[in-house]
């Protein structure tokens, strides 16, 4: 008889914990913390290199749009990056039926304020229905390009395996020949 009671109590505890888990998942006060970084692309290659620099004081924002009609459902206030170029945005509620993206707003650096084409926005999933239970969500790093590439970029890019170095309009970089 005692075994039956123990089994019943254990079963009841499992059922209650499952129900509490569902109730927590449906909680409209649920929150997520989106983290990411903003950097200066010092080589104008639209990706980070070892000489890319974090941007302190850059502004980013998060917007969530309805999947079907693309209307903005929610957005954050502008958030400013710290010394390491990092930011955190707290987001309330589950956004399962929305497309959420962090985007660049403004760079404080006059010499590095042109948003990269590829890394001006980063999509983040803000729902626990995706199987991720943690509240922290990480966005891809976002970047601005420096007005002119640093002289050491040629060496860095050569080390990375980019042998045909060309500028933005396809001209050969001075001092580098692609001829045999």
C-alpha cells in the first residue's frame, strides 16, 4: 500500500511540474535578453578581422514585425554600446509569430559610420517554442565600415588567404599584382 502511495505522489509531482512548465511558457511577462556587439570594419571587407575594433557609444534597436503582414509589433528604445562595443536589450513577452531583428541606428565615429551591407541587421529568435529555454539570445555582430581601409589590411587579408586584393571598384590594390 505504501508503494502505491509513493508512486501516486511521484506521478502527481511530475504532472504538477509539467503543468507549471507550460504555465511559465505561456507567461506574457516572460522576458529575453538579447546580446550582441558593434564593430568597426577597419578593412572595408564587410566581415570582422583581427584588426576590427569595437565601437563604444554606437546605438542599436530591436524591432519585431508580424510574420504575415510585416507591420511592426514592438520595438525597443535605442540602446548604446559599452566600452567593448557590447549591448544588452531586454525584451518582454514571447514573439513566436514575429520576425525580430537588431539593427544599427548610429555610430559615434565620424571615420567609421557607414553601415555594412551584410551586417546592418541581425535576426534573433525570441520564443521558447524553439526549444531553447534560456532567456539569453545572441545576435550576430553588427558593423560599420571605416572611411578608408587601414594600411595593415593587406597583410591581414593575405594571412587569411585573400590573395587577389582589390578596392571597392575592382581595381588592383597598389603594389599587389595578380599576374604570374
